[in-house]
């Protein structure tokens, strides 16, 4: 495996080890506003403190600035918390914002999950904050409105209460030994939903637990070209992560190179993920020092304008 890729995966592992349960962390029905910052101009202040306090998008034309893990979005659109075939979870986080292309994709995918997989609909987890940027908890990415998490639990055939949306947990899809999916909960319909997402032309990558990738490789029939977009990644036991390409005309958006055309299903492709040292990593002898938070100065310059813009009217 490429040494740079190994370093990247170790970086991801460090993030996920601290936040693996984030998607299942409970929210609060009575969430309180964050207190004002004593010194919002402190150059050492984490950008998450600034972006996390913005409850509405910037009153600017829609545009994406920067990379998935270092950027922001102006003119974000909210996915309605209820649709005919979807419901948004963890409303207290206020993370149901994204580029309009992502909002439209989720609405299409919800309809496909209903039609092709027989699900009543999908449950949608974190997308982005109203102006994107770093979050207080969980994600290194999800900063530019082009990422979204979809629970691997079908939407119930009823409207969930506000309390259920904060308290309910998704279903764990991975077997306790981490070597394969749990056959007691995994169904062909899960494959159908992930396939429907991967077949969307705008989708750049889909991240799943390696055991789920293994099951998809084993069970996919017919056209398997979509498998190249589905990538193993730490975590993602309860949900899958959709990432779309930079929208047309987004000159300030930094995209990723397209995935290889390989299905990624060979024994060699998956070997790393099922090594004992990967599944059960040994803790470091010396705990690493906490990494300082990303500051506004480390982000693309245009994010200052996005942050300073007045709130969009709702």
C-alpha cells in the first residue's frame, strides 16, 4: 500500500477513534444557544467556534469554497426535516444544510430507496452547518456542503417525534468480530440503496465500513462498475457517507481525483482492513498531544467573507 495512503488512513483512524459513535450520540430536545465568545478575533481561536455559532446561511450567492475538510459554503440550502420518503435526524445539531445539488440528490435517493428497495424512506444524519466550516464534534470533512450521512436503518413508516430523532440509534451492521456484516440485520435492500447512491453521476465517493464493502463485493450482480466509488473507511458501521463532486462553475471548490475504475474487491484491496492490527490497533505507548484546532487563518481567505456576511432570510 502507498505510504502516503497509509498515513492518511492512520490520520482517519485517529479521528474516528475519538468520534466513532458520533452518529449515534444522542442530541437534545432542549438545546441551548452557545454563549457569545469573549474574544472572537483571537487568532488562536478554533474556526469551529465561529462557524458553530452561525445558525443561518450567508446571504450570498451559492458557492463552495475550499476542500471537503477545509472550507465553507455560502448560500447553503436546508433539506426540509420531513419529506414523503425521508426524515432528518439529530435536529439539535442544525446540520441539515448543503449545496442545492446535494439536497436534490438526497431527495432523489430517498425516492429510489422507496421504489427500488421497498424502504418507506431514508433517515438522514449530518450534512453540513449553515455556513459549512469545521464542526465542534465528529467530522473532519462535511465542511463545504458536499457530504452527507445516510443511516443504514430504514425510515419507519410514520413520522418520528422530535425526541425520537434525538434519542433513537441506528442499527449496527457489522458483526462483532468486525470481519463481515451481521447477517441478522443486513439485507439485499441495503445493497440496493447504496447502489442507487453510487450510480448517481455526481457522486464522487461513498464511504462504508470495510465489512460492508466486502458484502457489496460478494453480493453485487450485473453491472458492478458502481463498486469503484464505494470505499472502505474507519467507522461507518451504522451509516454510509455520500460525497459529491465539485458543482459545475465552482472555481473555488477543491475536488478529489476520480476513483480508479477498479471494483476494489480483490483480496489485496481488502487485506489491510481485516488485519488484526487494523481491527484491534494497539494504543500508543505515549498518548499523542491533542492537535490544535483549525483556525480561521488556516482556512481559505474567502471563508472570512462567508462568515461575516449577514444571515440569509428564511
